[in-house]
C-alpha cells in the first residue's frame, strides 16, 4: 500500500507547494501571507454553498487506469477517499497549513467520513475535480467537505457534482488533540474568520432544512448525530465484550 500511496501523496504535496510558490511570486506584497483558500464563505453558516464559491480549493486529476479503476471500468468506491486525501495534501501544502504543522510537530487524524456517490467517474470521462472547503470547527474537531465535480468549462463554471465526501478530523500534537482554533491561528487565519467557523449547536428544524439543500448546519448536525451513534454502538459492544470476559479491572476497557 505504502509503495503505491506514498509517491502519489508526495506528488500532491509537490503540486500544492508549487502553486503556493507561484502565488507568492505573483503577490505584490513581500509577506508570506496569502488568502487562505478553502474556507467556507463567511456569513450565515446555515447557507454556505457546499463548494460552489470561487474560494474553494480545486484539485484536478484524471482517472488512473492502474490504481483507480475496478472491473466495471469506473472509479472504485475506495478510490474516492484516496483522492479526497490527495486533495487535502495538495490543499494544505498550497495554503501553508502543512508546512506550519510540520514545523510544530502536528498532524491530522481522520476520525469519521461519509460518502455519497452520485454519478460514476468512468474511463469515458476520466477528468474530474475536487472542490474542498473547511466548513466548521469546535473545540476538538474540524469538518471538511470534498465535492467531486466534472471539470469546469471554459467560463470557469463548475461541472456537475459526481460525489460528495464529508470528513471529520482532529489535529494532534505530542499525541494530544490540538484545538482547531489554535491550529488556525498558528497558521495565520484571522480571528474573525476562526470565529465564523465555530460550530454553534443550534436547534435545527428538520422540516425546513429538508427544503433547503444548502443548509450546512442541518447537514453537519446529522453528520455529528451519526458519529454519536457509531460511538454508542462501539461502547455498547465494549461493555458486552467486557462482561463476557469477566474483566473486573476497568483499566482493561477496550479502546
């Protein structure tokens, strides 16, 4: 796995660093500060646009016949998560996050994902894009959204959505979770932008949310509910296994 995966990850990082170098060279300022690409539009968090804004980070790729295609002649379901990871490598290298995290001994750990496949990426139409946003944070987690799209047209209008991937992750330093707000401030994201990303656990009206496809707050609430359900299932199974094994020492509780 590492023999195949690592070179592709390094290539994604190299592309991101090259984009950053070009952006810095083109900047009129002598500072290393660049606009942080890939943060969901500020304002009403209930109506962020799920990847349609020009602020999205755009990762471009083609279906790889040797690594991505299954026997049906289209992208294998697992490859969507692989390319979503490559998009994150390129994105973090381009906006400076990766370099800052490396200097501070930090790294990302993915804790949950959700994927919806809408339209196949096949050998007939091999090119695709991934539009990436950081949508929200709380005191522990970051939530990122990857939208797989057919390529933008000559007028830079976004193509049709082909798949959607939501990712929940934590930043870790010295085996401890780093508050995302601290990470973003270390990177150089302004305080008001950090505040705009903070998750507000507001009451969501499911009936009204179902009529609004851009209601990101409602979507994230359901994603968090799914995470809680997974945790509860695992904890219940741990309790069953512990009782079966007659473990009396609580320190032996399964992780």
